């Protein structure tokens, strides 16, 4: 229990809890919109922002935020034109973001910098400033989701049916992209850009066959996401395995467990 007296452990659980709740809340919208790849796309865009911040001499993580908000707005604008499919746009920004990131890091000539902390997370190195930023962002995300709840359900369920004259629906879809960008921004600092998609999707898959409404799906996803985060962090404190891999591993185990229960208990 002495481990829990260390500040870095407390910060890891604070930041991880916020990340898990946000992933559980937003995950059902991401799965419903059939744009799960968008989280990976935003993660690569964030790398470009991080590289740009290195060139300009700013803190890398903070450089990712404006890049994410700008590209999420561009994604919304291009998708609204109906000239490009969502998956092709996601691939465009994904590959473009990675190319820019590599170019910026080369220009910065920072030999000590590594993308690894942002690709796979660095939840055990969170600072007080990071925690404050994460919780402010979490409050903003939850407030927006709560306020636009029904509009977001409609906008992500049938995005192709949004009519050009329906400005409210188009604005709600922009809010959705901004919210997803904020969650990815938190995710690259905690669980990592390459794994944030797993935390958004796997808890939803785990509970989708056990729920009968969207609200219960969100609630169940939050519970599974929190369990994965807490169990993964607890195990990481005692064995030398990256916390992010353990968190995703726990989510996968919970998915397998519910599958076995459904198959052998409820079908026998």
C-alpha cells in the first residue's frame, strides 16, 4: 500500500480515471458513427502538432491540441461537402500527419526526443499541470456530450442524412469532432495514440450485447473502461510491463470473459 503514497501513482490513477470515463462516454458514439479509425487519424495528426511544437520550442503535448482542433474542423468541413468518403479523409490526414511529424522532428534536430511516450502513453509521468488540463478538458467534453446528447446520437447514427439546410445538425457534428479531438489529446498523454482507439471501442463491444438502450450502453462502457484502467494500472505497479498495454489487455480479457459467459452460461 506504500506505493499509493507516491505522487506519480496518485496522478496516474487521477488521469487514468478521467481518461477511462471519457472513453466510455464517447466510445458508443464513435462505434455508432462507424468512424473508429478517426481516433487513429487524430492520433497521427497529434504527432504532427507535437513535431511542430518542437520546431517552435513549445511543450510538445500542448502543440498537439491546436493541430487536433484545426484538423477536426477541416475533417468536418470536407466531410460536409459529401465529395469525399470519411475513411478516405481519415487515411489522408493519418498519413499526412505522420509525414509532417517525421519532417518536423528532423528539422528540430532534437536527438533526445522520442515519439514513444505519445504513441504508447506515459501515464506514470503525469504532472500536476497535466492533471489540471485533463480534468478541465474532461469537464468540457462531458458538458458538451450532456448538452447535445440527443443531437449527437442523431448526428452519429445517420450522418449521411444530415440535410444541407440543417445548420444545427452540422454544428453538432462539428462538436462531435472537437470532442473526439479532445479525448484523443488526453489519450496520447495517458494510454497512447496507438492504443486510444482500443479503449474507445473494446468496452463498447464488451457490453453491446447486454444492453437495450444507448444510455445503458454508455454506462456499461464507462464501467468496463474504468475496470480496465484500474486493473491495468494495479498490475503495472507490480510487474515491469507498460501500463498502456496492460490496460488494453484487461479490456480484451473482459471482452473474452463476457463472450464465454454469454456462450456457455446463457445459451446452455
